[in-house]
C-alpha cells in the first residue's frame, strides 16, 4: 500500500510571516518609512484578529494601520508582500 501524501502545510499567519521580513529589512538599513506592507483583504483581517499579535505591534491612528511601525495597505493585491520603497 503506498504511503499517504502529506497534507499541504498551512501558510503562516501574516504577523508571523512578516515580522522576520520587517526585521531583516531594518537590519539591512531600511527605515520604516521605506517599507510598506501590502496585504490581501483576508491577510489584513487575519492580522487584526491574531491573538498572538501584541497591541503594541499593531496600531490604528488617523485612518492608518501600522504593524511594527510599518504602514499597512489593505487590498488591491493577490498576494501579500512587504514592499521596499525606493526613491
């Protein structure tokens, strides 16, 4: 009898996925103002509801959402990504 294939692994929650990417970009010299977190509407909702994301890490001010100090833009993308803005 052939072995059963493993079920596909679930993707990491957005908070766990992007925290190391943001930290790596900062370590590479990027400022928070040079970074933008483009999230699908689903990932944005997951980030806001994630009980493992500290209220210190996620802020809402003046109609803007920030995760770890990085601006979050919701929707308009098929795949979530951390974008480094270059002038």
